């Protein structure tokens, strides 16, 4: 009988994120040696990397860092929430974030192609983790902003999981506290763009068509249609444009008003939600 305990099984599961039966088989084969068992899990896992390519990755985490006027946000995905909260996966995501910062990457493709000091690429790192953990792991996207004040905010939607929502906000003027307040607002209210000018003209026109069709269906007077349509389109802006949203901490003011009172301007923001 192999020389290992239930505690050894637990420790190896937490270290690798692999399933219980896979861990037990690896320990059996390694006669209880956790280092050899880890190698076995990796070798066997590599055989299944190709088979996992088509699997869905809807779990994972976001991780971010802001320092010196630069913010970087990375979304790393996996298949199950069990792996998402495993220390091994969290450590992997932190290593990917550090590489994204060091290489100033702005997209997943360039980050994956970049190499660490030992010559290993980020993609190779992911393939190795994929093999050991037994799940498909991907870097979905990267956000990067710069400005006078840049803050990163991470939010947990469940206490049992790592952060699922990540936000970067860059501001000019004012101080960092207002940028942090805006970042928390962005996390809660998920605006699509900073200003209404960033919304595609076709989208705005479609909202106008919907507003008009709805008003006519409701039997609104013809003479009142222009004002009603304009009001509903403005309502769309207030829902989707950061500067026009009602501020989370004081709904009587818009985000633009709060920034103005603080002597600040929002320059850009990025918001990721895992799997969205």
C-alpha cells in the first residue's frame, strides 16, 4: 500500500488543482512521493491538452495592479470554480499579471508569445498548468490604462471565490480617492463607455428607432414623439455612459458632476467580469 495520508491527498490537490481520483492514482504510482506525483500528473495531463481545447472556460479570476500612473488588468479563465480558487491557479494568474506588467502587454496574443527570463513563454506556462491541473486554462484579455492617478479595484461576487470583477480607472486632477470611488462605481454599474461620443452611431440610431416604435405602440400623440424619443435615447446614455450615470454614493449627482467638484477628469477605464 502506498505511503501517503488523506492530508497528502488534500495538499497535492490544493497544489495542483487536480481531481481527487487523479491525485490518488498519481500518489499510488509514485509510492507517496508528492514531487513524483506532481510530475506524473503533469505528464499525463499533457496528453489531454489537445482534447481540452474545445472545452468551455466560464470560471476563473481577474487580477490587477496599479502603480506609477499605469494600471494592468488580466482575466485568466478555467473550467470550474474549484480550480479558480485553488492556490496554484491564483499563483499562476499572479505570475501572468507580473509578466503583463513587465512587458507592457496590451493584448492576450502578445502576452502569450512573450517569454520569461528562463526562456519559457507564457503560453508554455499555461500548457504546463493545463496539464498538471487537468483543465483548459486561458488568458482571455488584458486591460492597460495610464494617467496621473490610476487605481485598480477588484470585487468578489462570492466570498468563496477570487475576484470576479476588475476595474481600472485613470483620472487627471483631483486626488486618488475620487478615482477609487469612480472605480467602485464602475464595478457596480458596469458602464459601457466613458462618453456618449464613444457609442457607435448605428447603435444610437437603433435606440431612436426602438424608442419611436415603442412610443407609437403606446399610442403617444404624434406631436409629442420627438420629445419622447429624445428622452428615451438620453435614458439609454444615462444607463450606459459612465459620466452620465447617477453616482453610486450620491445618486442625485452624475459621475461627471462628482469628478468636476473634485477638480478631476476621467480619462479612461476598463472593466472585466469573469466570463462576460
